[in-house]
C-alpha cells in the first residue's frame, strides 16, 4: 500500500500494514518510493501521512478512542 507524506508529498510504500491499521501505534514502517534503487526502510509518524489523493487516514486507524466521540 502507498501513502503520501503530507509535508513532502512523496509516496511512501507502507511495509507494516498491521501497524497502520492499529490505532495504538503512532508510527509505521515504510520507505520512500523514488528513484530506481529501493530506499531504506524508516519510521514515519501516522499523523504525517495521507492517501495519495490527499484524503486523511480513517479515524479508526489513528484514534484509539474513535468510538467514544
């Protein structure tokens, strides 16, 4: 799955989907998708990510208390 880093607007290949879907995990492991060489994996803050269309991530992925609101 690819997401976009909001501040740089670069695509990030998400390597840890279970971390992405878990609202208790604030960071996800991914790598920039740029150039011909595979980039090194690094941690990204979920609040800095969005879908490539610019839509925010679903609340159930980022807020552990989303059912209480």
